[in-house]
C-alpha cells in the first residue's frame, strides 16, 4: 500500500507543482496587466486621457478587467460620456468624475483602496510649464491648420480663374 502511495506521489507531485506554478504565473500576469493600465491612467489623470497610451489602456479595460464588473461598469459609464457630440463645461466635469470613479474601482480591484483614496485620485501634479507647453502646441497646430486651409482656398481660387480663361 505504501509503495502505491509513493508511486502516486512521485507521478502526481511534479504534475501538481507544474499546475500550481502555471496558476501562479497566470494570476501574476493578469495582475501585472491590470496594474499597468491603472498606473498609466493614474499617471495621466491630471493631463487628460487624450494620448495614445491612455486610449490604448481604456480600450483594454473590458479585456483585462473582465472579471471585475464594477470596473467594467465604470468604464462603460465613462465611455457613454465620451461619446457625446458636443461637450460643454458640465460634461467635462462629469467626465472627470467618471474618470476618477473608474480609477477608484481599479484601485479597489487591485487592493490599493487602503492607500489610494478619492482624494489621492483627484489631486494630481501638473506643472504650469507643461500646461503652457501643451497650450502652445495646440496654438501652433491650429495656426498650421489655418495656413493649410488658406493655401488650399487660394489654390482653389487660382484653379477656378484658370478654368474660366
């Protein structure tokens, strides 16, 4: 009887070890993916989530947090607010609140709720020079667009005059 138990232990021991190791690796990888999304969104929370990195993270929420309905629901709520055609000041406040609620749900899912609370999420550091730089970049882009449209209109008018002659 003891020999049979030893043989079973010799056969099942390594199999159990491999299965346990694989389970721990999968869990660790899933947590890492969740943490990466959370860290990225926390990093940019004061600047808005209008960069590619944040958009990619937002698009992955339903895949990575599929097992946490609260996070998925908060993402869907935020998504609805994003999908409005015209956004006014009150919509921007609603979006910011929805973003913070999403981050709060993610923090809770990851076990950070004792350390990262609503106040932490709402207060981010964005230096004035960065805000000024972003504003200048937007102004430059708008100026370039205006110049391009002006050139396009001018070229179109020249074409029309040539066609008339």
